[in-house]
């Protein structure tokens, strides 16, 4: 499968029926999801691996991981309505056997995995809303892929937080992220923002990768 084909498949999945502003429920665009997953796949961190999709929403990242050969994906999501759509999306592609859907806050997830993929809240409604996702990701895996706003203050926070938790940034790629109007405070039919796709890797005591 090519990255472009993966992006097309993911872009056609059902999105949120009733997105919740307080949870910043924005569907991960197919091209952004494919960018992250293709990097993880090229690093050998998807195929045959156990993956956690934290804050899975409607399942875009987890389904993409399954399409790229993941052995098992835990889709962790607190919103049962979104999780049900994720299940239907997986079933539509014959991937339900690859995924386990867990209705839970990410803070309660405790299964060790090979790789975490996630698109946490950007913090527009609640500052540092991505922090609990990063904390949990660093607890359960040595390798984490995540999406964050491409702003200098966010980058400074990410760099410090990653360092303080014994991880390093190995990759950061800036891409366009399109957000369609779906909440009352949106003024444009389509908002295009810049986001950073990161790869984080745990360091050993002497500062080398695990």
C-alpha cells in the first residue's frame, strides 16, 4: 500500500456524528494520519507490533495501523458514541479482529505496547489538554507518535516536557491540518492550521535510545 492510497482510505471513514467541543473532537485528516503512520511504518514500528491509539475518536489512526500490518491495536476512547463509530469503521474494512475497543479515559489505560499513535487535544478549550496523553503514552511505550500545534510556545513546552520525562524528539514534520466548521464559534467553513507530527523515543540512563 502506498501512502497516498492509505490517506484516501482514511479520509473516507465516518467522522464524529456529534462532535464535542470540550473534548476537541476534530477528525484526524487522512493525509495527516497517513503522514504519521507512514513514518512509523518506515521505522519498523507498526507491522507486527502492538499499538495503542490514545484518544482514538472514530478510529482513524488505529485503523490505519491495522492496514499497515499491526498485530493488535488498542483503541482507547472515553466517548462511547465515537467508539461505536470507530468499531463500525473497522468492521467496514474487515479489521475488527485487529482492534480492541476500550471505553476509558486514557489515564486508566495501563497495557504496555510497542508503539503509541495519537492526536491529542490541542488545548484550545483547555490549556495543556495534551499533557495527560503524553504522560500516559510515556508510561506505556518507548516509542510515541503524536500531533501538536506548530506554534513556538507549544514546541517549547513539548521539548521541555519530553526531555523531563526521559524521551527525545527524533522526528518533527510540519503539515497542514484542515478543520471543517462544526462548532458555533467557528467563523470559516474550513480552517487550515499547521501541526507538527512528532516521533518521541525513550532514552536510557546514559542518554542513548532504548
